[in-house]
């Protein structure tokens, strides 16, 4: 008798993870790019995915933070637009996700990041000034999309949102006018986000005092990078691929 299980079609399907370069960009500084970049790299690693942090900000705050918080994450410092254009393609083959922490003023560096990025995450400080300046602060993203026929995908994230913030509708209207997606989950102004780098850790390792920050940031990352937590998406085995190439 033939076992029935071998006669039935396999209904479980898995796709290989699409290698992704994620660039945190905004031509304005002080909007929370490094906070999101560092936490995102740590969270992706926590999901069992391989990740590289490329620190492209002159302050180097995110790479210094991760050097202590997650020494197993590979770090690169890319100093200028030429290094970014030359190095990012090779980094793509080394990990499932490349997280690029962009600068707050050097738009040439940001433009270079967007030439290779698959996803641009644009943290926007929650203020009326930011809502009015959204067009100017995201112009270089639209320029890259025009050059690359739509790529990279882009999503804005409200960052450093205070308890009494009442401008959500204004920010959504500003983003909609620019045809820019705005994440449903925002990043609140919480002490835990400021304390985590100084303690050399991530908010989810800080116990009860960072409970709400943990819930919030993990909800945001699950929203903008769902492949990182999908059971039906498997990481590509680069070691096997390298060995196959070496033996071919």
C-alpha cells in the first residue's frame, strides 16, 4: 500500500526572502532616524534574519549604539556618496536586510542611498512646521523615484509624537497630497528610546518601564517590514550558494 501522504499535493509553500536595502532618510536632522534604524536592525536580528547596519551619518551614533547592544550585527560606515554607490550592491548579497542610517543634511549621501534602496523610511517629527515642510524635505525621494521608474517604495513615519499631539490629520493630509504613504503606527516621545542607546541595549530588553515603547516599535516594524516575521518567507542560504559557486 502506498502511503496517502505521498499522493497528496504539498499545500505548504514558502518563498525566498527578497533581499532588501532599507534607507532611513530625511533631509532634516533630529527626526529620529538613528533611533528607528538601530532598533530596526536589532528587531530584524531578533526575528532570526541576517542584518547589516550601514551607518551613513557623520555622527555615527547608530553604529556606536549597536556595537554595544548587538555586537554580532555586522556594521559598516559609509562616509560619502561614492562609497555608498560602490559598496551597497555588494552588501546586498551578504544579509537578508541592509539598514542604512542616513544623514540629516547631506542630501548627496541620501540621494546615493536612494539609488540602491528598496524601501525608503522617512521619519517625520510631529509638528506643524514638519507638515508644512514635508514637500521640501521629501523632494529628493520623489526625484529618485522618477529616475528609477517608481523605486524605491517610500513610507513616512511620524516620530517623536507627544501625548497631546493633535496634528495627525494634518500630517496625513500633507502625505496624501504628495502621494506618500504614512505608517499607521507612530513613534511616541518616550524616555525609553533616549535611554536605550546610553544603556547599550534595545527597548525590549529594558523591562516593564519600556513596555509601551516595545509594543509600539515592534508594531511599527511588523507593519513596514512584514517579511521579517512571515513564517512563509525563508532566508536564502548564502553559504550554500557560495559553496556551489566555488565548486562549479
